[in-house]
C-alpha cells in the first residue's frame, strides 16, 4: 500500500533505519582481517615498504593481516580467472573484512600494477559481492613533492567497489628519503599520519564488519529481488 505523500514508494519493501537495527548484531570476537595491496614490483618498492609498516601497526592494534604480492598477476582478462594468482587474490579479498590500498603515483595516476589488482576483484561472484561493505584505507607514495592524485583515484574505485572508504588517508612525499638502510620508516609526520590512518581503519572495521549486510541492504535491490521472485513463482509451467 502506498503512503499518501509517497505514491511511488512500495510500503511493503520500505524499511526505516533504526539504531536498534544498526546495532543488533552481536560483536565478533576474532581479530579484524585486513588485506593490504601495494602497487609496485620494484625490488625496493616504497609502496610495499609502507604497506609492511602498516601491517606492523595493524598487528599491534590486534588485527590479522595478509599482504598480497602482485608479482605474476596477469593483466585483467589476459588469462582466465582460474589463474592461481587471480584465485589467490580473490580468496584473500573474500577472507578480508577491510583493506589497505597503497600505490605509487606514476604520470599523475596510480600504477598499472595497482589498477590490475583492483580490476581482478569482481563486483560479484554469484550472489556474493566480495568487496561490498568492507572498509578501505587509501595511501600513496610520491617520488617528488606531495600529491593526492593516486589516493583520489583509489577513492573513486573504492566507492565503485561499494566499500566503506575511511575519511583519513596518507600521501608520503619523497618516499625514498623516509626509509632507513633497514627498510624501516623513519620517525616523521608522514609516519604519524600512517599511524592515524591505520587506527581509523581499525575503528571503522570494528564498527562496520558485523553490520555490513544491514548497512548495504538497499530498497531498490529489495524491490528488484521481489519482482524477480514474483516473476519466477508466477511463471507458467512448460
């Protein structure tokens, strides 16, 4: 039955959000699962070094982390999705509850290695959307002065992948100057910002992970699913 002020609304499928519904889920007790991706194959990859520092911080905050090595990952659609590296990446995405994406900026954009990884993450696998409702932190490393081109692009992709991209982000200028001879990040405002980003990612992941299904439940999709169900149930027998 339609509401008199909202004639286009299907009242049977309209559900007003409530605080009780948002916080109804029992909190999980396992460690938050975070997947970290980096965007360079260089032997001394600064995006990888930033990701490794981030993983150490997340581990200290109580997360379980895994870092995907993109070496050997084929270009999107160059191989079948059954390729072992593609399957490894997709399994890790399904395992994760949150992600960190860190890319170098190359020619004013993220690298092809970074984009290839994201391109191999499907919007859906059957009835499952692997990235929907999961948290995301975006970061970049710069060879010169600080820029935000890569993180801005990563935000667009995170939204497209239906992820909850946290407000904070990190851009490390002249990254080659920020690591010592042991490939550990030196104390700096850049390091402190990475601590901030990982802290915020953990908070958002703890807040979102048990209620991501509710947060991503959409009126339009409920309406579409109801129509499909009605069509299937009412079809004539052949």
